[in-house]
């Protein structure tokens, strides 16, 4: 589901609120990174440099989130931070080896696959959606022949976001979640929910590199992108991601669940207030549900180590040829702050250029799905990378921002 932040504060009174474990740990490298890529162990002086980030993680937990983990990787090595618990019942601490739903960080994988298919000559990003999915985009005001694959990937298509449909959201709010958590959705059904609404704007009104215009973060764009992948390859979305990203990088903790509602072990329990506001909002265990609700816009599962490896290699130019790499980072002006970020950001193809502070920028993506909130960021050359995950989906963005600003904007 879309990385929309509500205005609810981190005020839910959880038993775990006082359990700020705050452990700083240096590791010898992410489990999924091949041995020759394993960074060195951090000396104690370098560990101390992350003390402020650890303090922010502790504060996230103290204000209500069950648990949070983070991994930073740079030329000096790897730093792991964690606070809080993976399970409110057992109170076992969180671990950076856990697998979790990465939500809209999936979009960066999806865009990379389409760029890889273009590099193979199997598709052009300037192909129209109608060419690949004839008859799929239909509705009052829609002109599918004018919407290109590129428009989908940089959110300039104008197609309505199915996650903003009130009827759809109601299916996963409060007690309705349990009734619908195992519902299997087809991509076509999700697209049809969106197309019942008129377009927000036409593609020619969209933002372009160097020329601000209309822009709207829409999960529907990436559902259609996944459908294009399946049409172009003749196989499943999962198979394409595995062939072009997971296997080449050896991401052993990363998977595309397809229709399975389960999280592979080891994992934290995922908790949500399910769109309910206020200090009395009930915290629910939402660990299991059908990932078909997000398909190629947000269904993937990974680890902080694997996401770091992926984003680092992607920005270093090790996954895509130069022509596709340029397109990946040919970013447009955003319009508003939807999609987890600020109004001064830029958005490339499945990757966002975050303005963290004046003169401080980083590439990456955010993601939120019931029970899991993820943020990943990297320097332009991929040499410094950070991924963090919370196993709760409520609260302000402010503390997450503080953590990433500390790592990327302070000396």
C-alpha cells in the first residue's frame, strides 16, 4: 500500500514503550553479501559515530513503535542499530537478520526490472501502455495510447491511485482487516478500482526533467508496470525479479511472495492500528495477509542487508548499462509530498532523490504496508547506504527523518 503518512502521533501506549534496548553492534557484513564484498568490522571509534542515530532509534521505540532496526554500510564497514522488540507477547528483541515486508521499496525493484528488459531490447520505456496491455486502461478521461511505461515509472501518468479509493481502504480498516486479510486480488481488479475514478491529469501535463508539472504518486502505476513485465517476458513478475535482480546480487533474504500470506523466518511480528487514530487506537497483529493487495507495487520481502546491497549496487551502476542508468536517475519535480518525502524532492524511475536538508540529498525510497515501515537511502555513488525498518506503521515521519539526516547530513 502507498507510503502515506497520517497525522497520528506516536502516542499509542504499548507495553514495550519502555523497552528501549538500544544495542549498538558492528557486524562483519550482511549475510547475503558474497564474502569478497564483506566490509571490515568497525573499530570502536567508528561505532561511537553512530551514537546519535541509535539515540533516535531508542526514541522511536520510547514513543510507541514496537521495534526498529537499521543498518548502515560504508567504506569503514557495517553498523547495526536496533531498539525494541520483534514480538509484543514474548518481548524478544529485534534483530537485523530479520525479514520484513518492504512495501513500496518494491517499486525500485520493479523499475530496475523494466530497465533491464529495455537493455535486453525486449521493451522501450516510450512504448504505450495500450501497446502492451490493450484494453486494460479504460475509463472516462483516460487515453492509454498517450500513457507510456516511463509515465508509469515516474508517476506522471495521472492514473488514480487505487489505494486512495475509500471503499477499498475500508476493507482493511479496523475489524474489517481480519475479514479481508486473505482476499486474493488480481492485478486487473486493482486497476479497475482505480479506473472507476477519473484521471488526476493527462500525461502531457506531467512533470518533466527540468520542467515542473503535475505529478502524483500512484500505486496503480506500478501494478500496471508489473503487468507489462509479465506480458513482455511471458512469465511471472516473481520470475523476472529473481532473474534480473535477486540471483545476480545473491540476495538470499529477498523474495517475491506471490500469493503466500506468510513471512519467512526469521521475522518480527508486524503491528498496525489500521487507519484508526487517537491514543485509544487498537494495535493489531497483521503479520499474515495476502500480498496480492500490493503485487508489483509493494509485495516484496527482504532484509536490511539485502536492501542495502541492492541499492548500493544499483547506484554504483553495477546492475544497469549506462543508458538505462541515466534514465533511472533522470528525475522529475514532485508535486506535493505524497509518497513519503518532501515537496522539493525529485523522482526518477522507481527511485526518489530526497532533499534531506539544504545541500544534503540522497537517493532511495520509502515504503509502508500494514505493520511495516521501511526507508532506504544511499549516496549518489552507492558507497554509503542505510536501510531501516519499523514493525509498526503509525507515527510521525519526523523521527525517521532525524535518523537518516544524522547519517547523511552530519560530518
